[in-house]
């Protein structure tokens, strides 16, 4: 603190709290204005662009679909893999999975899908978020010149729109390079056993909106975005390049770590957190007690609502495609 400020505060000590209150008020105002702008932007997209997507869907029969590649990090995800592939294979041409030394049936299940390429990475048995961030921030770059869009997600994250191919076609046709979906934490007691011919979105369609944690920019154009700059867990990003954001509530990122999976991940990951992550405060959700996790899920269950009426009925037939 400069000398004149120290003198001023010694004479008028009440100015300290006044200054802090003014600073806090300015920060609240900034956040409020940002929220208003974001709300207005979404309202504009819902009113203007969602009808365009419906019109595109009505006339898109036989038209060329944008090429999509997907990159994901994986460890012991055998329960959700069949649902993951059933969801993404209909509109993703190439799926690259970075496996962190899975010890269950993960690799066998993935190898059955001809669109999947499995790549191994070793972190010495630890869950290392720094390594994971490095993969998320660089792996997709090999799709430049080969794909119109890439998806960089976790195995429990399902990017959904009732007319996904038409959404992608509209984004490509109008030069949008980054998708900002509406984030949801899905809520159910357990992950259903896989049912051939069904979609997980048809069976678990209730959740709690969570834009803070799950409105991730997982889909973007690898040709015009130079860097995506994902932070820990990809909850935040700072894309560089030609950034034109599509921000409609019709697109949703659904987080399908459900109650039973959350408790399992808590038990197996608590001892796997890399020391650097512990020191930096990353992956702290794996340090909670089982009682805390159960209480959090009880609170979520009280707030859950249906995400979209189109989920229960199933996605449009065009977004299914042949498996």
C-alpha cells in the first residue's frame, strides 16, 4: 500500500471497508451484466436459430453431413461404453480414446467398434489431471483439414440435440466455430444396463441444470480454432482463432455420472490422485466423504426436472442413423 493511502486510512479508517464494499459491488455488477448478456444471447439463438435448425432438418434428406471426430480420456469405463458408442457413432466418423491403463473390459468393448482407435497413456497408476489437460488441449489438432468439427469430452459426457446433424450443418453453413451447450447433471440412482437399440437419453432424462460446471465448449472447429485452452476438467476454456460461438439451449451437454457411479468413482479415485493435483487443489471432489456425496445426491434428486420432452420420445430418426 502506498504511503498516502496509509496516511489516509489512518485518518479515515472507515474508508477501508467502504472501498472493499465498492469493489465487491462493482464485481457483482460486472457478473450481473455478463449474466444478462448471456441470457439475451441465448434468447436470440432460441428464437432465431432453433427454427433454422428445424427447417434444415426438414430439407436435409440426402445432404452431406459435417465430418466430426471425437477425442476422449478413459479409465475403467466399461459400464458406460456401450451407451457412449450408441450415442456418438450415429454422427461421429472417428473416435479416438486415450486409455489410462484400464483394468476392466474397457479396451475389449472399445475394440469391437471399427470407428474407435485406442491409444494408451501411462501415469503410473495415478489420476493426473495435468496429463489429461495436455491430451485435451492437443490431441484434436490432428483433425485439422480432416474434420469440420471435433468433440473433446469425457466418457460420461453426452452432447445432445434433438436434431444434431442439422445443428452441425447450420453451424458449418453459417461459420460458427464453437458450440456453447446448456450443461446438465443428470440424476438417477444407477446407470441402467445397456439395452441394444436404445439410447441412454431415452431412459435417464431428468437432471439439474448446471451451466457453471457442464456448459463446456466440447465441440469446435479444428480448422479455425488454433488453441482451446481447457482448464482442469475442461470446465473452462479460452479458445483462440476465429471464435464465433453458437449458444442455444437446444444443445445440451449431459453429465451421466449418476449416484452409483459417483460413489464408485469416489472409492477408486481417492487414492489415485496425483500429488501435484492434491497440492494444487485439483480433483478435490474425490476427497469428499461418502456421506457428503450421498447428501449432495439427495439434494439433486429434490431438484431434478425433465431436461427435454424430446428425450423421452427419443431423438429424431435422422440423428440416429445406422449403427
